C-alpha cells in the first residue's frame, strides 16, 4: 500500500465506519457546526460554557454572551440566566441593577425562577428599592408556578405586611396570572 491509507471500499462497511470515527475523534475530520440562532440552542451553549465539558472549557464570559443572545430575542430563560450572570458577576461585571432588569423581563415572561429572584430583589433591595408588597407579589406568582422556595419566602414576607397589603398583592398576582395564561 506504499504507506498510504487503504482504499475505503476494501475496508468494508464496518471498517469504513471505524475509520471515520477514528478520524473524527482525532480531529482530522469534523462536521461543520453552525452557531445556534434559536434561543433554546443559545441557552444550551451558555449552559455548556458555564459548566464546561471534556471538550469545552468553562468560560463565564462566553456563557454570558450566549445567554445575552437568547435574552435579546426576548426569551425568558435567556433573560433569567443573564440576570444570574449580572447578579453574581459571572462573565460580566457584577451589577444588581442589570440583574433586576433581566429578572424583571424574565419574570414578566412567566419564568418562575426569575419571579423568585425578583422577589428577592424587592425584599433585599438588590438593584431596586425595598418593596415588600412587590416581593410578595413575585413570590406568590413563583409559588403558584410550583417554585417550592417561593412558598417559604412569600410567607416570611407576609408576616411583615398588613392584611390589606397581602390582599392587594394577591389580587394583583391573580390578575397577572390570568392575563398571562389567557
């Protein structure tokens, strides 16, 4: 064979497949991959870079860029993840005002994790002023969506509100819920 690769036809189907796998794993051949343009794919890329894999090193800046792409398309999951990046300074400068902004967009889009985080923002004055009624409102929505942590947080805030404040926040939560589901 004069030191060259054997003709693929002489390898048979199993041999051809084996050679293709070896070449792919060695990096000699690669499938052309395009960057995802859909928010779900962008979020998946962000998650991949935020954790890292055996092929992709953890990179918070790249993760934040992917989340930003999804967020700028109005995707609540992307908005939520970008809010987390700003809240914790992961790949972007820590900025509680921008974290609250992105949590707000995601919360209004129905993301229960963002609703919980926005409740925290209003309860703890992170990026917004303290407003326990708004904290109750967002915790209540998150709890209605099944967020277990929100139940406890809502009940803790309720102990610091008047009955009238609670009724008003519950009414607003119900109106928001009905509007978003209808």
